[in-house]
C-alpha cells in the first residue's frame, strides 16, 4: 500500500520544474448609473502583451460612453 503513495511522490521529484510565464490581463470595470445604488461589475481578459492591453483598454473607453461608465487597468500576472 505504501508503494502506491510513494510512486507519485518520486515521479513529482523527477518532473522538471517549469518557470512561471508572465501573463497580461486587461481588467475592465463597468458601472451603469453615476448615483448611489448603481450596478457595478468587472471582468479580466487575458491579452498577449502590455501594449495590446493598453490599446484594447483605450478602445473600450470609446464605446458606449453615454450608457456605461468604464475604467480599465492593465496588470501582469502568472499563467
């Protein structure tokens, strides 16, 4: 019985450790009304680079400006 538990442990020691790759995310924050009790939501979208994040965030800021109050952030994370 101990051999069954020992084999996965030994295998995990022999597997090469992969370096964590950097990932970039465009975080969009939405709100509908500019008064108290407004609805708020946010979403994180993976993007290829920080430059693409800035470009897509700037593009999103130009859409539905009368209906939706929008903010964006570009963050770096780990895949």
